[in-house]
């Protein structure tokens, strides 16, 4: 199963990197507009996002819209001691974030307040490499988000933003893999079966 996942990861990342910067930017803008229209997002007060890297969906567009809308934004930081994600409130990405693991912009602990209870999060935007229409998600292999979601007593709206080329037929799943409820691409919004 691990080798199948690694092969799929390599294939999709290579395809994603073939998109020109202009195409990725246009797709990201369209996806951001679609995310902002989701009722689950509109009803949420506290949302968990992430900062993109590489050829991913440009989540910083969405992050800026979240803050402009007056919502409360939570961003993750990798805790190297626990090998888990710690979450922090961010209201000014320019001053509160700096390059961290893998060059991903993360909260600066001294400049952000730590989220005390995961139950405050009502909407989660998840990164990933590949997804199926049934909601299966293939991450980057660290298991960070699966571990984080397993710690949540409640189930917030789980949404993935991805380019259409990241939708695949199937992804091998393990018991610890968490499925998403929605996948938003530049072409469509997919409601995954519960």
C-alpha cells in the first residue's frame, strides 16, 4: 500500500507542477471564489486553513479573504517534539508567519495565541496531493492532518481545495485515514458521500 501511495503521490505532483504559474493562479482564484460560497464556510466563525507550498492551490488568497470577512483564522505549525500539528490564531500573516518546515509559512509562536480547544474550529481546509470523489484523501505522507482530526471530539466541515487533475479513481485507505466532505476544484464543487 505504501508503494502505491508513493507512486500516486509522485505522479500527481509531477502533473501539478506541469501547470504554468498563470494557470495555477487562475485556477486558485476560481477555487477561492467557490470556497467562499460554501454554506459551511459562510456559517463558520473559526476556520482552520494552511499556507501553501510548491505547486499547490494558492491558499493564501483564501486566507486573506477569511481575514477580510472578519472570521477567526487558525493556522498549523509542526511541533517537532510531538510530531503533531499545533494550532495558532493568526490575524496578520505578514507579521505572524515565517518560513518553517519544508519552506511552508507557519505561525511564530511568540507572536500568536495558541488555540486552546480544537472544538472551536468549525471549518477545516485540508491540503492534499490527490482525492477521490468519495472523499478519500492522499496527503504528503506525514499523517499530520489525520492525527489532528483524530484529536477533535467533534467533526467540523472538512473541505479540500485541489486542481481537477488531482481527482483520481482510487486511493488505498488505512483505518486512520480521514475522508473529506467536499472537494472544491476550478471546475466543480464535489459533495462526497457521508
